[in-house]
């Protein structure tokens, strides 16, 4: 689909959304799963849940949700196997459970005997707090996935290990959750020893071949967007609000004539795969996603696409010289990632394109392996919401985890 067609679809969605918002009334009936919070959903489906808070070294307050064992109390063991599961860009812990029991990876992992910890990166709806900074001010949002890798992941890992009394854990990440891990492994290499195995879904590091129109547009107009966002005070991108749920019900339910538009917006970002999308769950997905992120996150990814390199944030030559001691930002040294890493990728992923995954594969020193999802249309979001994700992906991931 060309750029003009892409813009037309996005514009249509915005126009319909505006019309729906103008007609919102108290009679709107939302699906229960669209209204319930992450811990409420976990409880609803018969799983135990705990809420934990972690404070990073730079003061961000992160929320974790723990599913210590599965629906069957027999999965509760004296020697828990902690697994830290980290979401992607604009996402939250909710993404790992909204597909429901027997479908969502968070539940499947708990039923497989793992002590599951669902992370929330700084800036999303569950981690929108700081010990001193105000999220209504620009200073709060001065971070990208670099800071998530060097601050968020180490703080969470240390907390989980201290709480469970274990020395190592499994790490599972999707999209930005993989990027964060590669940053940590490169910049905080001492944490490699705390990882039993890292299972990275839709791995995002190198992005020269990214196909998604939105991020590619940012890579071209990144400087203009940076200036514009500062002038307009736009530091937070697509926060989660109550309107998400109402719009999802109005626009994306099975009887809505606009449901196809909802699907196409997902496909324009992730890659087209109507066969694996459960359209009935779209209102629930829309209620929980997007969950907010910093504008700087998007700019950092746009820089990666434009440069073709996996490196730190580019502030411009003068600021780079002051911050890094060089005109260009330093590249992440992937040779320092000594933890075992599995790469799970898909042919139809527009964000983690196989050619870029192959480049990452060649640079990681301790690989469990590179595993292609055996379905040619599998896309970037399918790693989380595909109808057959269990058979196509999760069963293999858990088998591999059981070996480490």
C-alpha cells in the first residue's frame, strides 16, 4: 500500500473516531474484559495475582504484576522458576493476558509451572510515576528504550531475584522488550549472568529494512517532528484513556461497519494477517492498547531505521560530542551479550524484518537459535494476539525455556 493510501486509511479512522466521540452516550455497553484492569482480569480467570512496585536508580516507579502459579495449585512449587515478561512499544502487561486463558502467553506460562512477572516500562499507563518528576512536564518524558535498558530492566531483575530468592531468571520480551534486553546486555553486561535464557519475540535491533509506513515516515521527518513536539509540548504519545474502550466498542465490534478499519490500522503497522486476527476481541484490545510511550522512543527507532545501525540516541553533532565524546552516538556492543538468546521471528513482520534479524543473529555470541514462526503471514502483533500463537510459537518457547 502506498503512502497516500496509508494516510487515507489513517485519516478515515480519525474522522470516524471523532464522529463516534461526538455521539458518545451513557448507553454505551462495554465488554467486561475491556473495563477490567490487568490484575482484575487475572483474578477473573482464576489465577493468583500480586502487585509490586520497583523504583529505578533514576527515580521512575514501575508496576509489576506477578502470577506466581497457574490455575491448578499443583503448579505452585517450593522452587519457583521466575520468568520476567516484557511488553513492546505502546504496550503494557495487559497484552500478555487479554487473549484469555489457553491463548494468552502470560497464562500459558503460569500453567506451565513458571512464576510469571509481567513488566511495565516507564511511561506506560502502569508506570507513569516518578519520585520527583511530574508526568505533565517534559522532563519526565526525556527517555527512550536506552534508559529502559540500563535502568528499568536491571531494577526489575534485581527485585524479582531478591523476592524469589533465586540467582537467575528467564527473560521473555516482545518487540521493544527485546530492544531493551539487547541494550542491557550490552551496557550492563554484569546482568548477563542473571539470565538463564532470553527468549526474544519479534527481535528489534537493526531496522534498515523496516516496512511499517508510520516509523519509516518518522525516519525521514524525525528532526521536524522533534522540533514540532517541543513547540507543541507533545512528550507523551498515545496515552491510554477511557475513550480507548468506548471507541473500541463503537468502531471495532463485530457489528460495526468500521471494524475493517480497525484491523487495517493494526496491519499497516505490523503486517497484514487477517487469518490470525480474532476480530471479536478487537474492542478489548483497543481498550488496553495503546498504553502510552515517550515521543523520544519513536524518534530513537526512527534514527535506527535511517542509520541502519543499532546505537544510542543521536542528539546531533554538538550534543553528541559533549555527551559521548564523539560526533556520532556509540553503537551497542552486542558481543557483550553473553546470556543465551533465542530469536523468534516471522516472515511477515514489518518491524522485525527477517533480513535485519539475520544481521542481529550474526552478531550475538551465545545463541540458543534463530526460530522462524512456521506461518508465512504471521506479523508483528501476532506474537501477542494470534489465534494460533500457542501452536505456532508459545509451545516451542516453553520447550526451550524448560531446557535452561
